[in-house]
């Protein structure tokens, strides 16, 4: 094994250990939290999705600049908020999808991929840690987490 492979494996093992002891949600965990919410929505009363701070809402998803093999939800303050069913579909579409890192490289996303909040080209430490269903709005609960 060459030095580069050894270092990559050590970083992966360290990250897996950090994530195992964290409340940060993975792609699969976030999907599991959203599926019953979508299933229980009343016709014509579908909730939108927002973050728990300011008036920000998710718009799309990219490779996270902090670690290209993790995902970041982008956000806006203006425009049309995504319905929870649209948001869930966007997340499900990421499973098995290959994303391009900010400075290149191809990264396959899976159910165990951690979810962050950061616009394209940014890499803050805001992690998605929970979901709250307030019927008319689904809040993505966030928190500062170390990588």
C-alpha cells in the first residue's frame, strides 16, 4: 500500500469514528425522518421546508467543499420554498449519484453520506442534526459540528 492510500484510509476511519459519535444526520437518516412526514401530509396542505435559523430554505444539493465526498444543502432567503415531497425526492435522487468536488474529482454519494448546510464553494460547519414537523413547515434543525 502506498502512502497516499494509507493516509486516505486513515482519514476515512477517523471520519467514520467521528460520525458514529455525532448526532449529524446522514442522507439515509434524513430520508427516513422525512418519509413519514410526506406520507401523512393532507392533500392540498403540503408543508414547505426551512432551516431553523433566519428565513432560509434549501434550494439544491452539492458536494460539500469541506470534504467533497459529503453533501451540502444550498440555501436562499428569497424565492419559492420547496415542498417537503420535492425535497425528499431530491435527497433520494442523490443515492448512488456521483457528484463533482469543488476542485474536481468524482464522489459517489450513498445513504451513509453526512449532510451539511453550505452554499456551493463554502464549507461552514453547520450540520443537519434533526427534523421537526410543524405541519405547515418542516424545520431542518442544525448545529455546529466539527468535521
